[in-house]
C-alpha cells in the first residue's frame, strides 16, 4: 500500500520536523502493538477452543493471520518512512529484493482479508439458506489455500513493478518512471477486481442472506430449534456484516486518497499537508488490522470467555509470583538486621 503513496512524494525533500514525527510515531506504534496482540489472540483462541472449530471461525482466523502478517511488514516500514522521509535504507540487490518482498507481502495480505470476507459471506448464505448443504465444511483447508494462491497470483506483478530507485545517495522503494503508466492500468484493474467487484458481491450475498433469514423455514427442525437457529444466525450475520462494513470503510478512504493523488487532484496542497493527509489515510487503512479483535469480543461470547480466562490466569500468576517474592525479601531484611 505504501508504494502507491510514495509515487508523488519521492523527491520533495524533508517532510517533517522532529516534533511533527512524534505523534505519528506514537499512533502507529500503538496500532502495531494492538494489531499484533489482537490478531494473535484470535488465532490462538480458535486453535485452543474446540467450540470455535467451525468453518466461519477458521475463515476468521485466516483473516487474523493475514492481518498479523500485514502488520509485521507494514508498521516497521511505516515508522521508518516517517523518520527517514520515505527513504529505503538498504540499497543494492538485497535492498531491491526486500523492497519487492515487502510491498508484495503487504498487498497480498490486505487482499487475503478481502477475499476471506467474500468466503465468509458465501458461508453465511449457505448456513441460512441451505443449513444441511454447507459447501465449505469438508474443504475449508482447500478454500483457505486457494484464497492465498489466487491473491498471490493477482499481486505478483508487484514483484516486477516495484523496485528501489536511487536519487543522489538516497534510495526509495517505489515504481520506476518508465513503468508507472503500466502500473497505473494494473492498479485500476486490481481495484476493480479486489475491491469494487468484491464489495458488490458481498453486498448482494448478505442482502440475499438477510432475506432468507427472515423468510426461510427449515421443515426438518422443530419450532424451538428453528428459533435457536435463527437467533444464532442473526448474531453471526451481524458479526460478519460489521467486519465487512469496517473493512470497506477503511479501504474506501484509502482508495479515494490514492485515486485523487494519482490523478493530480491534490497537487495544490503543500508538501506538509499532503504528507499529513497521507499518514491520516494510512492510519484509517490500518484500523482494518486492529478493529477485528474488538468486533469478535463484542459479538462472540466464547471469545470474551477466553479473553477473561486469560486475563484471570495472568493476574493469578502475578499474584502468585508476588507471594513467592515476599518471604525472600523478609529473609534478606532479617539477614541485614542480624549482621
């Protein structure tokens, strides 16, 4: 994602004063910490709790894993860009390879989240409309692997387009000038396939799911069982819709900024304003890596129980460690008095 924003900022000189950098360093450091802890907990809880070993939760864990990978690559690079004016600190063939790998991994991870949302929407539709014909149940591993492979293929042109560019003695990770017209075409194709088309499909699928939820009855189930099923589906559906809405709000703001930047609509802004707007749009985009954990805790009782148990376990351990330390301290005090 960062490669797009550096296209027009590469040679504009110093971007920030020392005091300008402090708030952005703090903001992205906090996002980094929350994204790492939150997404790791999602994967860990799904792995640990047998009640969460369902198709939907496997897809949620896959989304958390992709967000975890994106965070590992994107936040350190973001902080380096802020403090070194978008410079790429490693030159030569190694720096070029790392530049390509960094951008490719970030773009792929973001796209995996989007396509996982598509899979979740399909799974929710079949859970409501065809509860006895769940197409992902026996092949969820293949579905997840397919998402990663398809996304890697779609984003593989980044390995060609992205490169390090040297200006004087400074290196930048960007798109070479000669390739920018072709990259622009590729970028709009990917935006259509990965964002607009996916958003339309997800919206239609959830609309059909909601219609089925309120109109479809399963004759094989008793009335109480149908009510329990409907309540469960409503809760899971709200969970899925919240994930998708926040994901596309975050990505939508970023894409709007990138399109305006690429078309030269922001050229009238001062360099400082342009870069502040860039960091603000990045902050909103990266919220998609952070907010999923809080959505799961709000909508899923099992997540809350696991988090509560983990916190209680940590508190009990800290209290036990304190109790073990007290006799040692008392002994040292007595030894001193004796001496």
